[in-house]
C-alpha cells in the first residue's frame, strides 16, 4: 500500500559492482552531489581462475573505498568477509 511520488528523477544511485567500471572516476563525477548513494567494491584478486569478469577498479580496504568516494555524509560503511575476498559497502550522500 506504499506509493512513492517523484518527479521522475532518481532518488538514489545503487552500484553493487563498482570494481567493474573501467573509468570509475568519470562515472562517479556524473553522479549529482547530494544524491543518496549505495556503493560496493571489493579487494578481489583477478588472478583467481574461477573469475571470468574483468575486475579493473578494486580497493584494498573499506578505508580506501570510503576515502575514494568522499561522500559528504556517511550513513553506513562496512566490510563483508567472504571466502576469497572482502566486499566493501558505503551508503551516504555524495
């Protein structure tokens, strides 16, 4: 029974695979300031045999990821430790 009324403009940007964006900084610059963002990245080592996708933009820690995004207000940042890599998430306002 919930209805969202918008002017057609997006209210947030969600990207769960930032590590696959070759020109990430250019892409990130296109996200409007003040936009709510949910961004994920990881520290995956592409040398693993079982990974077919190209990984071009990984980070080594949540601290590095948070610093790179440089959001104006952080709502959440955290790390999910997986078997072969760590997944980093930052939620906040650009």
